[in-house]
C-alpha cells in the first residue's frame, strides 16, 4: 500500500481509508502536501488533511446551514457515512467533490474579478443567520496585519541591499499612518454586531479559492478560515488583491455600494494598508529565493505599491 509523505503528521497508509471509511482509492495526485485528488469507485474527490478538528466541525455545521443553491463546494461524507476521520497523528481528514475541469480565477482578468465579487456577495447573504455550535473566535483583522508587518520589518536589510530602501520606507510609513487611523475606528463595535447578526466571512478570498466550472459557474472553496465577522473583513482583503490590476475606480466603487455606511470608512482606510503585498512578500521570503528572484520580485513589488499609492492619492483616502 502506498504512503503519502509531507504535510501534517508523517507517512500515512491509504489502507486506513479502506478500513475506516470504505474509501478504496485507485490512484491519487498530490495537489499540495496535505491535499490530494483521489479516484475511487464512486468518483473523484478532494481528500484533505486538516490540523484542526474544531475548524472541520465548524465548516460542517456551516455547510449544513447553507441553502442548496449557495455557490460553495462543501464537504462530502465518506462512504461509511463519517463526516470526517481522525488518524493516529491527530489530523482530521475530510472529503469534498472534485470539480472536473474547474479552474481557479485570476484577478488579472476583469471578468474573474467581477465573478468573485458576485459570488462572495451571494455567500455573505446566504450564510447570514447560520448558527453553529462549534464556533471558532478569530483574531480581529488589525491583529493579523500587525503580525504580518512585524515579520516584514525584519527584512529592511534585504530591501536596502538591492537598492529598494526607499520602497521599504514608503511601505512602512504609509502603513503605519493608515493603521493608526484604522485603530481609531470602532472595529470592536462592528465585529460585535457581526457576531450578533450571525454574519459569516470566508476569511481567505484569494483568487485560487474561487473555481470556475461548466457554463462559467463560479464556486467558493476552502473555508478553513471562515468566521463570524463583519463582511467588510472579506471586502478589504479582496479589494487589496484587486488593486494591482485595476485601471479605474469603478470596481472599487461597486464594492463600496455593497457595504453599509458604517463599513465604508474601514474599507477605504484598509485600501491604504498594503497587507496583501506584505503577506505575499513574507511568503516569498519563506521560500528562500535566489538573488535574481529577489531582485525581480522587488521590481514587481515596487510597481504594484506605486499603483496602490496612486489609487489612494487619487481617491483622497486621507492619511493625515
């Protein structure tokens, strides 16, 4: 019996799924160290190894509360009827249907950005009011930002070595101003209302978490970071990811029209904070890139940041 290496835990025999869940795997393809595409008698599935059983339980409860026409790809029970499996390493396995021919969206394309906005908005609307017993309390958005920037601040010497010290200073200076203003807003208040109103967010609205299938239908996947939070949490993240590819303000204005009047100040200040750029840089640095890769990345980052700054200035997002 073949074994899978990597990911959470150690080598893992596929006989486990036969004995415990009646899942007879014919062949498999590793998508990520902890995610596999498996072929079984009953079809193709995504088999995922999760580190948190609490997250899996929350996701199952959320999926059960969503209407059938909600544009999400939920978990699927194992042939045994089990909703998930626990292995001897403490990991939790889940099964989900595989979308044959499904392709991840790209925020470089306007059609894909529009589709992502519409699908996320539908999810927000249809998930509101879903109550779960296994609720996971997430850290506020600004705390995630602070952690990212603390890690980023350790890389000043890298920027300076390649001649991008001014870029580093600009990123940090603008971010600090916007962050301090953001902290003066009542995030605690809208977060409490989000919980009281059972308002759900996805938590990771990267383009690869939207899959386009047949007839251009788009679905949202991977709800590991879902939580009861104000919807603007997702919209800030999505708009930050859009910014490097936008030619005008209209797509941002469309998102603003979805938001409540109370949410808009958080949204607009959030656009001045390059949290998405910093997160991507931190991930890039963790891959131990070569000198040529670092130089190329800094050139791209410089262009993307200046475009974001231009957007902030043109749309009068006040940072003073």
